[in-house]
C-alpha cells in the first residue's frame, strides 16, 4: 500500500509538473506573441519576467512619482481612466487599492495583461464623458493620465473625473509649452485631423495655464502643478482644502444662499449649478477668490467670483459641487485664517422639507411671531421680491441670551440666517431681519423662527414682485 501510494504520488507529482511546464510554456508563448505585437506599457510579471513596451518601467515609475500619492492605499478605491495596458492599474492594486480600469474601447491588451498579472482589477469599457457614479460608484483617487488631449470635450471629461472623485485626482497631459508658464494666458490648440503627431484622436493641445484652469472650472477646489517634462504636465487636483490654519480673530456670518441664476432655493449640480453665498464680515481685509474658502457638505468649493456689496457685506459665487447626492447639506465658509462661519443648510435636488435631516424643533407657544413685514417698505405680512429683498419679524419669547448666530428664520422649509437681532422692546419683542432670495415665486409662504429646540408656529406672508 505504501509503495502503491508512493507510486501514485509520483504519478500525481509528475502530472502536476507536466501541467505546470505546459502552463509556463504557454505563458512564455503568450509573452513572446504579445511582445511581437507591441505593448505601450512595459510590465513586470509576478515571476519577474518583463514585457518590454514603448514606455519603460523606470519611466512609468517616474510618472507616478510626480504625484503626492501614498504607498499604502489599503481601503481606497482607485479609478484609472484610459488604463490601456494597465501598468498604473496594477501598481495601484499592488499598493492595496480596489481598482477599476476604464477604456473607451475593448480593443486593448488589458484583459491579456490582467490574466498574466493574476490581477483582480475590474475592467469597464466606456467613454469617460458618459461614465456615471450610478455605474461605477465613487472613488477616493482618480488617475487621468494621457487622456485629456484625446477627448473632444475636455472640460466635460474633467467634470466627469471630478464627479467620480471624492478626494484626489491626478492629471497628466500633453501641453504645448514645455516651460510650464503659469503666468501665460490660458490657450488651447485644436487639431481637426492629424496635426498632432499624425494621430486622428489627438484633438487638443492646452498650454499649462489652460490645463490648470479647466481643472478648477470643473469643480476642484485646489489645483497644483507638480512638474512639466517632455511636453507633459503633471497636475494634482483636490476636492478638499489643506489642513486649516489655527482660527484667527472673528468669523464671517452667512446671511443667505441662493441659486445664482434663478435667485431661489433650487440647487442641482447636474445642471452646472452655481450659488451665491451672501456673507457679512467685519474684517477690514479685501476678499478675493484666493482667500475665501467655502465648504458644501463633504466638498470644498473655490469661488468663481467675490465682490463687495456694502462696507461689510460680500457676495461669494461658487459652483455647486459635482457628486452630491440628493439631500440636505451644511454650507460653511471662512476668510483667510478666520474661524469657520455659521452653517446654513441647503437642499440639493429636493423640494422644501423633503428628506430634511436637521433636528426638528418642537413648536413652542413661548416663541411667537407677532408681526412680519417687508424689510424696506414695512408693509405688514408682505415681502416685495427683488434685489436686496429683506423680511422683518417681531418675535415674542426670544430670550436675552439668544444670539443672532443661534436664530434661524425658516421660509417654506429653507433656513435663512438673521443679519440683525434687536434687544427687547417695550412689548418684549425682538426684531429679526433676514435676507430673502430675490427670485422666489410670487404667492404665499410660511415663515417661522427657530431657536434651540423651539420653533414658532408658521405665519403666512405674501410674496409679491416689485411690479405686479
């Protein structure tokens, strides 16, 4: 039995070795065939065998090293757009990430490379301009290497990258200025046919300044140039601010938020939406796009416009961040090294009150609106809509300890921040003034005042246009 068993083991071992030898020979044949047919990325297989491609492994490692990316990506999701042969996808997988590789065609060597690498990277065939979170979800990191100049709609492609990205995106692109002059006027060449290196799918050639600007316009809060080498620029794009500095003196007060076009409370990132954030600050500094920092829910937002409207009031316009799901989000803001402002909540792709998550204050007979008027004409229970539209309320039950920042005016489910809160008058009332979005529809609206866990009963006011 022992001899028989040993003989059986020998036969089994010989069969296994024969199968392994055949598999090894098949792998070698595959490598030779693929090498003869040509690769763009060089690949080092698990057994140490190297497939020589147009771009050496050393150059590929150099390219990825241009970006501030961690060596350990365990627990992260990475999207590699334009993966082609897949070296960057496999490198991200080697660092511990869950990786999805995307190409606009299935005519690549990625499936063969994945098999040779023993990889679990998911391969998706889709145009980046049509790729959606519904199909692939969201990613901590997006790689966008050597793709931008191959797309007809570069800004749309960058917006899709931004929408799919939760944190960082790394962009590498051909540029027309090897010097990387960021002071140059952003300019882009368009190639109708084969003007760029004889390839029909090379559509655009931005200079470095023009590569940076669309990354910001797409919605990334911070964009920094890492290097330019051999007419290829390496740009890091971030959806978060840097670690904030220690809070300085004072903080801005958000008064009101409105859609920049419709001037109401409807917000949608899917429609290239922008919002005006009206703030008050007693700081003597001049505010610019470079020293105002907005945060909308999980994403930072760089202003596209900042302008002064009164000696202490500013209008800040920001893009509604891409990638926000329908729901309610806090908006906060700081200027320079100030502390963060009061949070004011907006609804994205929702109607008033739909799915609203803030605490639900209890109605209190002690908190009561005695009178509501237009903030300029003082017409009772009427508010005239237009530029600088205000509402004034006289409220019973607001204690002396109630500060302006702690009070909310709720209009049809949306909160406004008071810009003025008076001491008690002879009747025990406190006047509350709040800025109203100017583009609201004419009609009736319910308005209430909230302080801590108390909410007044709604009173009805009439919204009218300046010219009826």
